[in-house]
C-alpha cells in the first residue's frame, strides 16, 4: 500500500488516523486558495504552543505555484485535505488512475498515513 507522509502533526489530521482513501485530487494555484483554507490546511502547533502555518508566508507575499489538492477520507471517517507539490512523481502517485470528478479507473486508492512528528 502507498503512503502519505506528514512531517508535522498538523491540526487538520484526525486523531488516531492510520489510513485514508483518496476521494479526489485537483491541481490548484496557491494564490487561488483562500487565506482561511491555507491556514487550516497547513497549521501545526509548535513546541512552545504557538500555531505555525507552512506556505502562509509565501501566500501572503504573493508567491504563486501549482499544487495538488488531495481530498481524503480517513479510517476514522473524517474528511481532510492536503496540499502536495505538482510534479510528475506526485501526479503518478495520486492521479495515476484518477479520471476526474471524484472518479478513479478502479477503486479509490488507500494510503497508509505516517506522521513523523508525534
């Protein structure tokens, strides 16, 4: 089974998550996303208890890039998103059998979820 790795314990991740099914994937431009979406998708607590947001500085400074927005359903039943770089490796991994509109050629792929920082 493929994996999706997270380097931080993001606030968006469901407690106790082990696996997730990829429900949809869409290319998006960073600057087309709302400030609230970027905050929610990239927020994680620091050791000092503050909240930090990856990508927000780039978003605020007007740096644009194409990302893949993955919509996942966890084994806990929660729906969440994650943003990934839009490159050939990620397109193959996440869109290899995706035909669009939430439809995959076969079954929706399932991923082990690895959180490196617990």
